[in-house]
C-alpha cells in the first residue's frame, strides 16, 4: 500500500471527524443571518403563516425557535429564483385574501381567521399557489423539528448514539455456557 495515500486518508478522516460536531448539531436562530429578499409586508406575513402553522400553545412554537429566520435564509440561499417568486406570490396571495375577506392584513388577523385563510389556500384551485404552500409548510415543519431547542428538549437527540461505560463487570462462564 502507498504510505502517502494512507497518511493523506488518515489526515482527511481526522479533519472530517473534527468538523462533524459543528454541522451535526441542531441549528439555532442566533446563528442565522438573513438576506432580505422579501418585502417587509411579505416578511411579516411569512412570520404570521409560520406562527399559524406551528403556534406556541403550551410549549414552544415556530417563532420561539426562529423558524421564520430559518425559512427566509433557506429560501434565499437554497432555492432558485422561480421557487422564491412562488413563495413571494404565495405570501402576497395570503395577505390579499386576508384584506379582501377580513379587511386587514394576514398578520393582524386572529388565529381562527388565519387558520381559515390557510385552509382555503391549501385547497386552492391555483396549482402554483398550492404547490408553493405545500413547500412552505414542509420546510416550516422541517425547520421546527430540526431546531436545536426541539431536537434537544423534546426529541432527546444526541449527537453520538449510546454511551460509553468504561468499567463493566464481566461474568465468567464455563465451556457449556452456564454460570
């Protein structure tokens, strides 16, 4: 075997193991810097929709763990322009529907009014709006479930499975397998 290749592989492997904890842990809202690709009204609607999909209730909600910031960064940096335009159109459609039906923007509507508007969007005849909503909802749930707070406090996530117990008494057995 080539000694240089072996040394290089060991060094690359150890560098990978050193970097593992930094990306394997859950994300946190404090570490997210967002680029503002949405208008201020659409950002407010995005927060309100995330809060409607995962309200705080008795525990934490979407806004408590920063899902709104996660979604803004996710759509800005990980999705193409046509998907970003679809999300922006979705948020505008939701806000316009709220103004038409309730006379006020989506963010200022009550929780029941928001839920009714979201349910109407979910079954919309406009396929692009419905697809954008499905993507938005899926990413909102993923952002919530993978946040550091939810992973560690509610899902009991641990970076490395199992625990190492150094000193364990081992029972000796005879050849027949009896104690």
